[in-house]
């Protein structure tokens, strides 16, 4: 049937409760909207909506860490 042939909606690989940031530090998207990639940096797990945002973060991680809106521990 056509319903069986329909593409499945894309599922995020990571959830907001798996990372230490509340926002993607590169684009500002809320982490709860879905994360596709992560990086471990200075004891934090930082989540990103895409590989491109992760790559942008890695150009200047200190600046990005400030923009990540880290959760209070």
C-alpha cells in the first residue's frame, strides 16, 4: 500500500536530556527540538542539530561554549 511505502519521519539520534546544553551553540536552535550530533568538550556533552553546526562550533569551541546555554548542575 502507499502508506507502507511512505518514508518514516527522521528521528533525532540524541535527546535534550542526554546533553549539557539547552541550545545549539552554533545556530541557537533549542536542544529539545532534536539533536543529530554531539561532542565532548571540557567535561560537557554538547549537542548539535547537524554536523555543520558541530563543525562551526569546533572552529572556536570557547566562544561556542558560552553560546550553548549550559544547564545548571
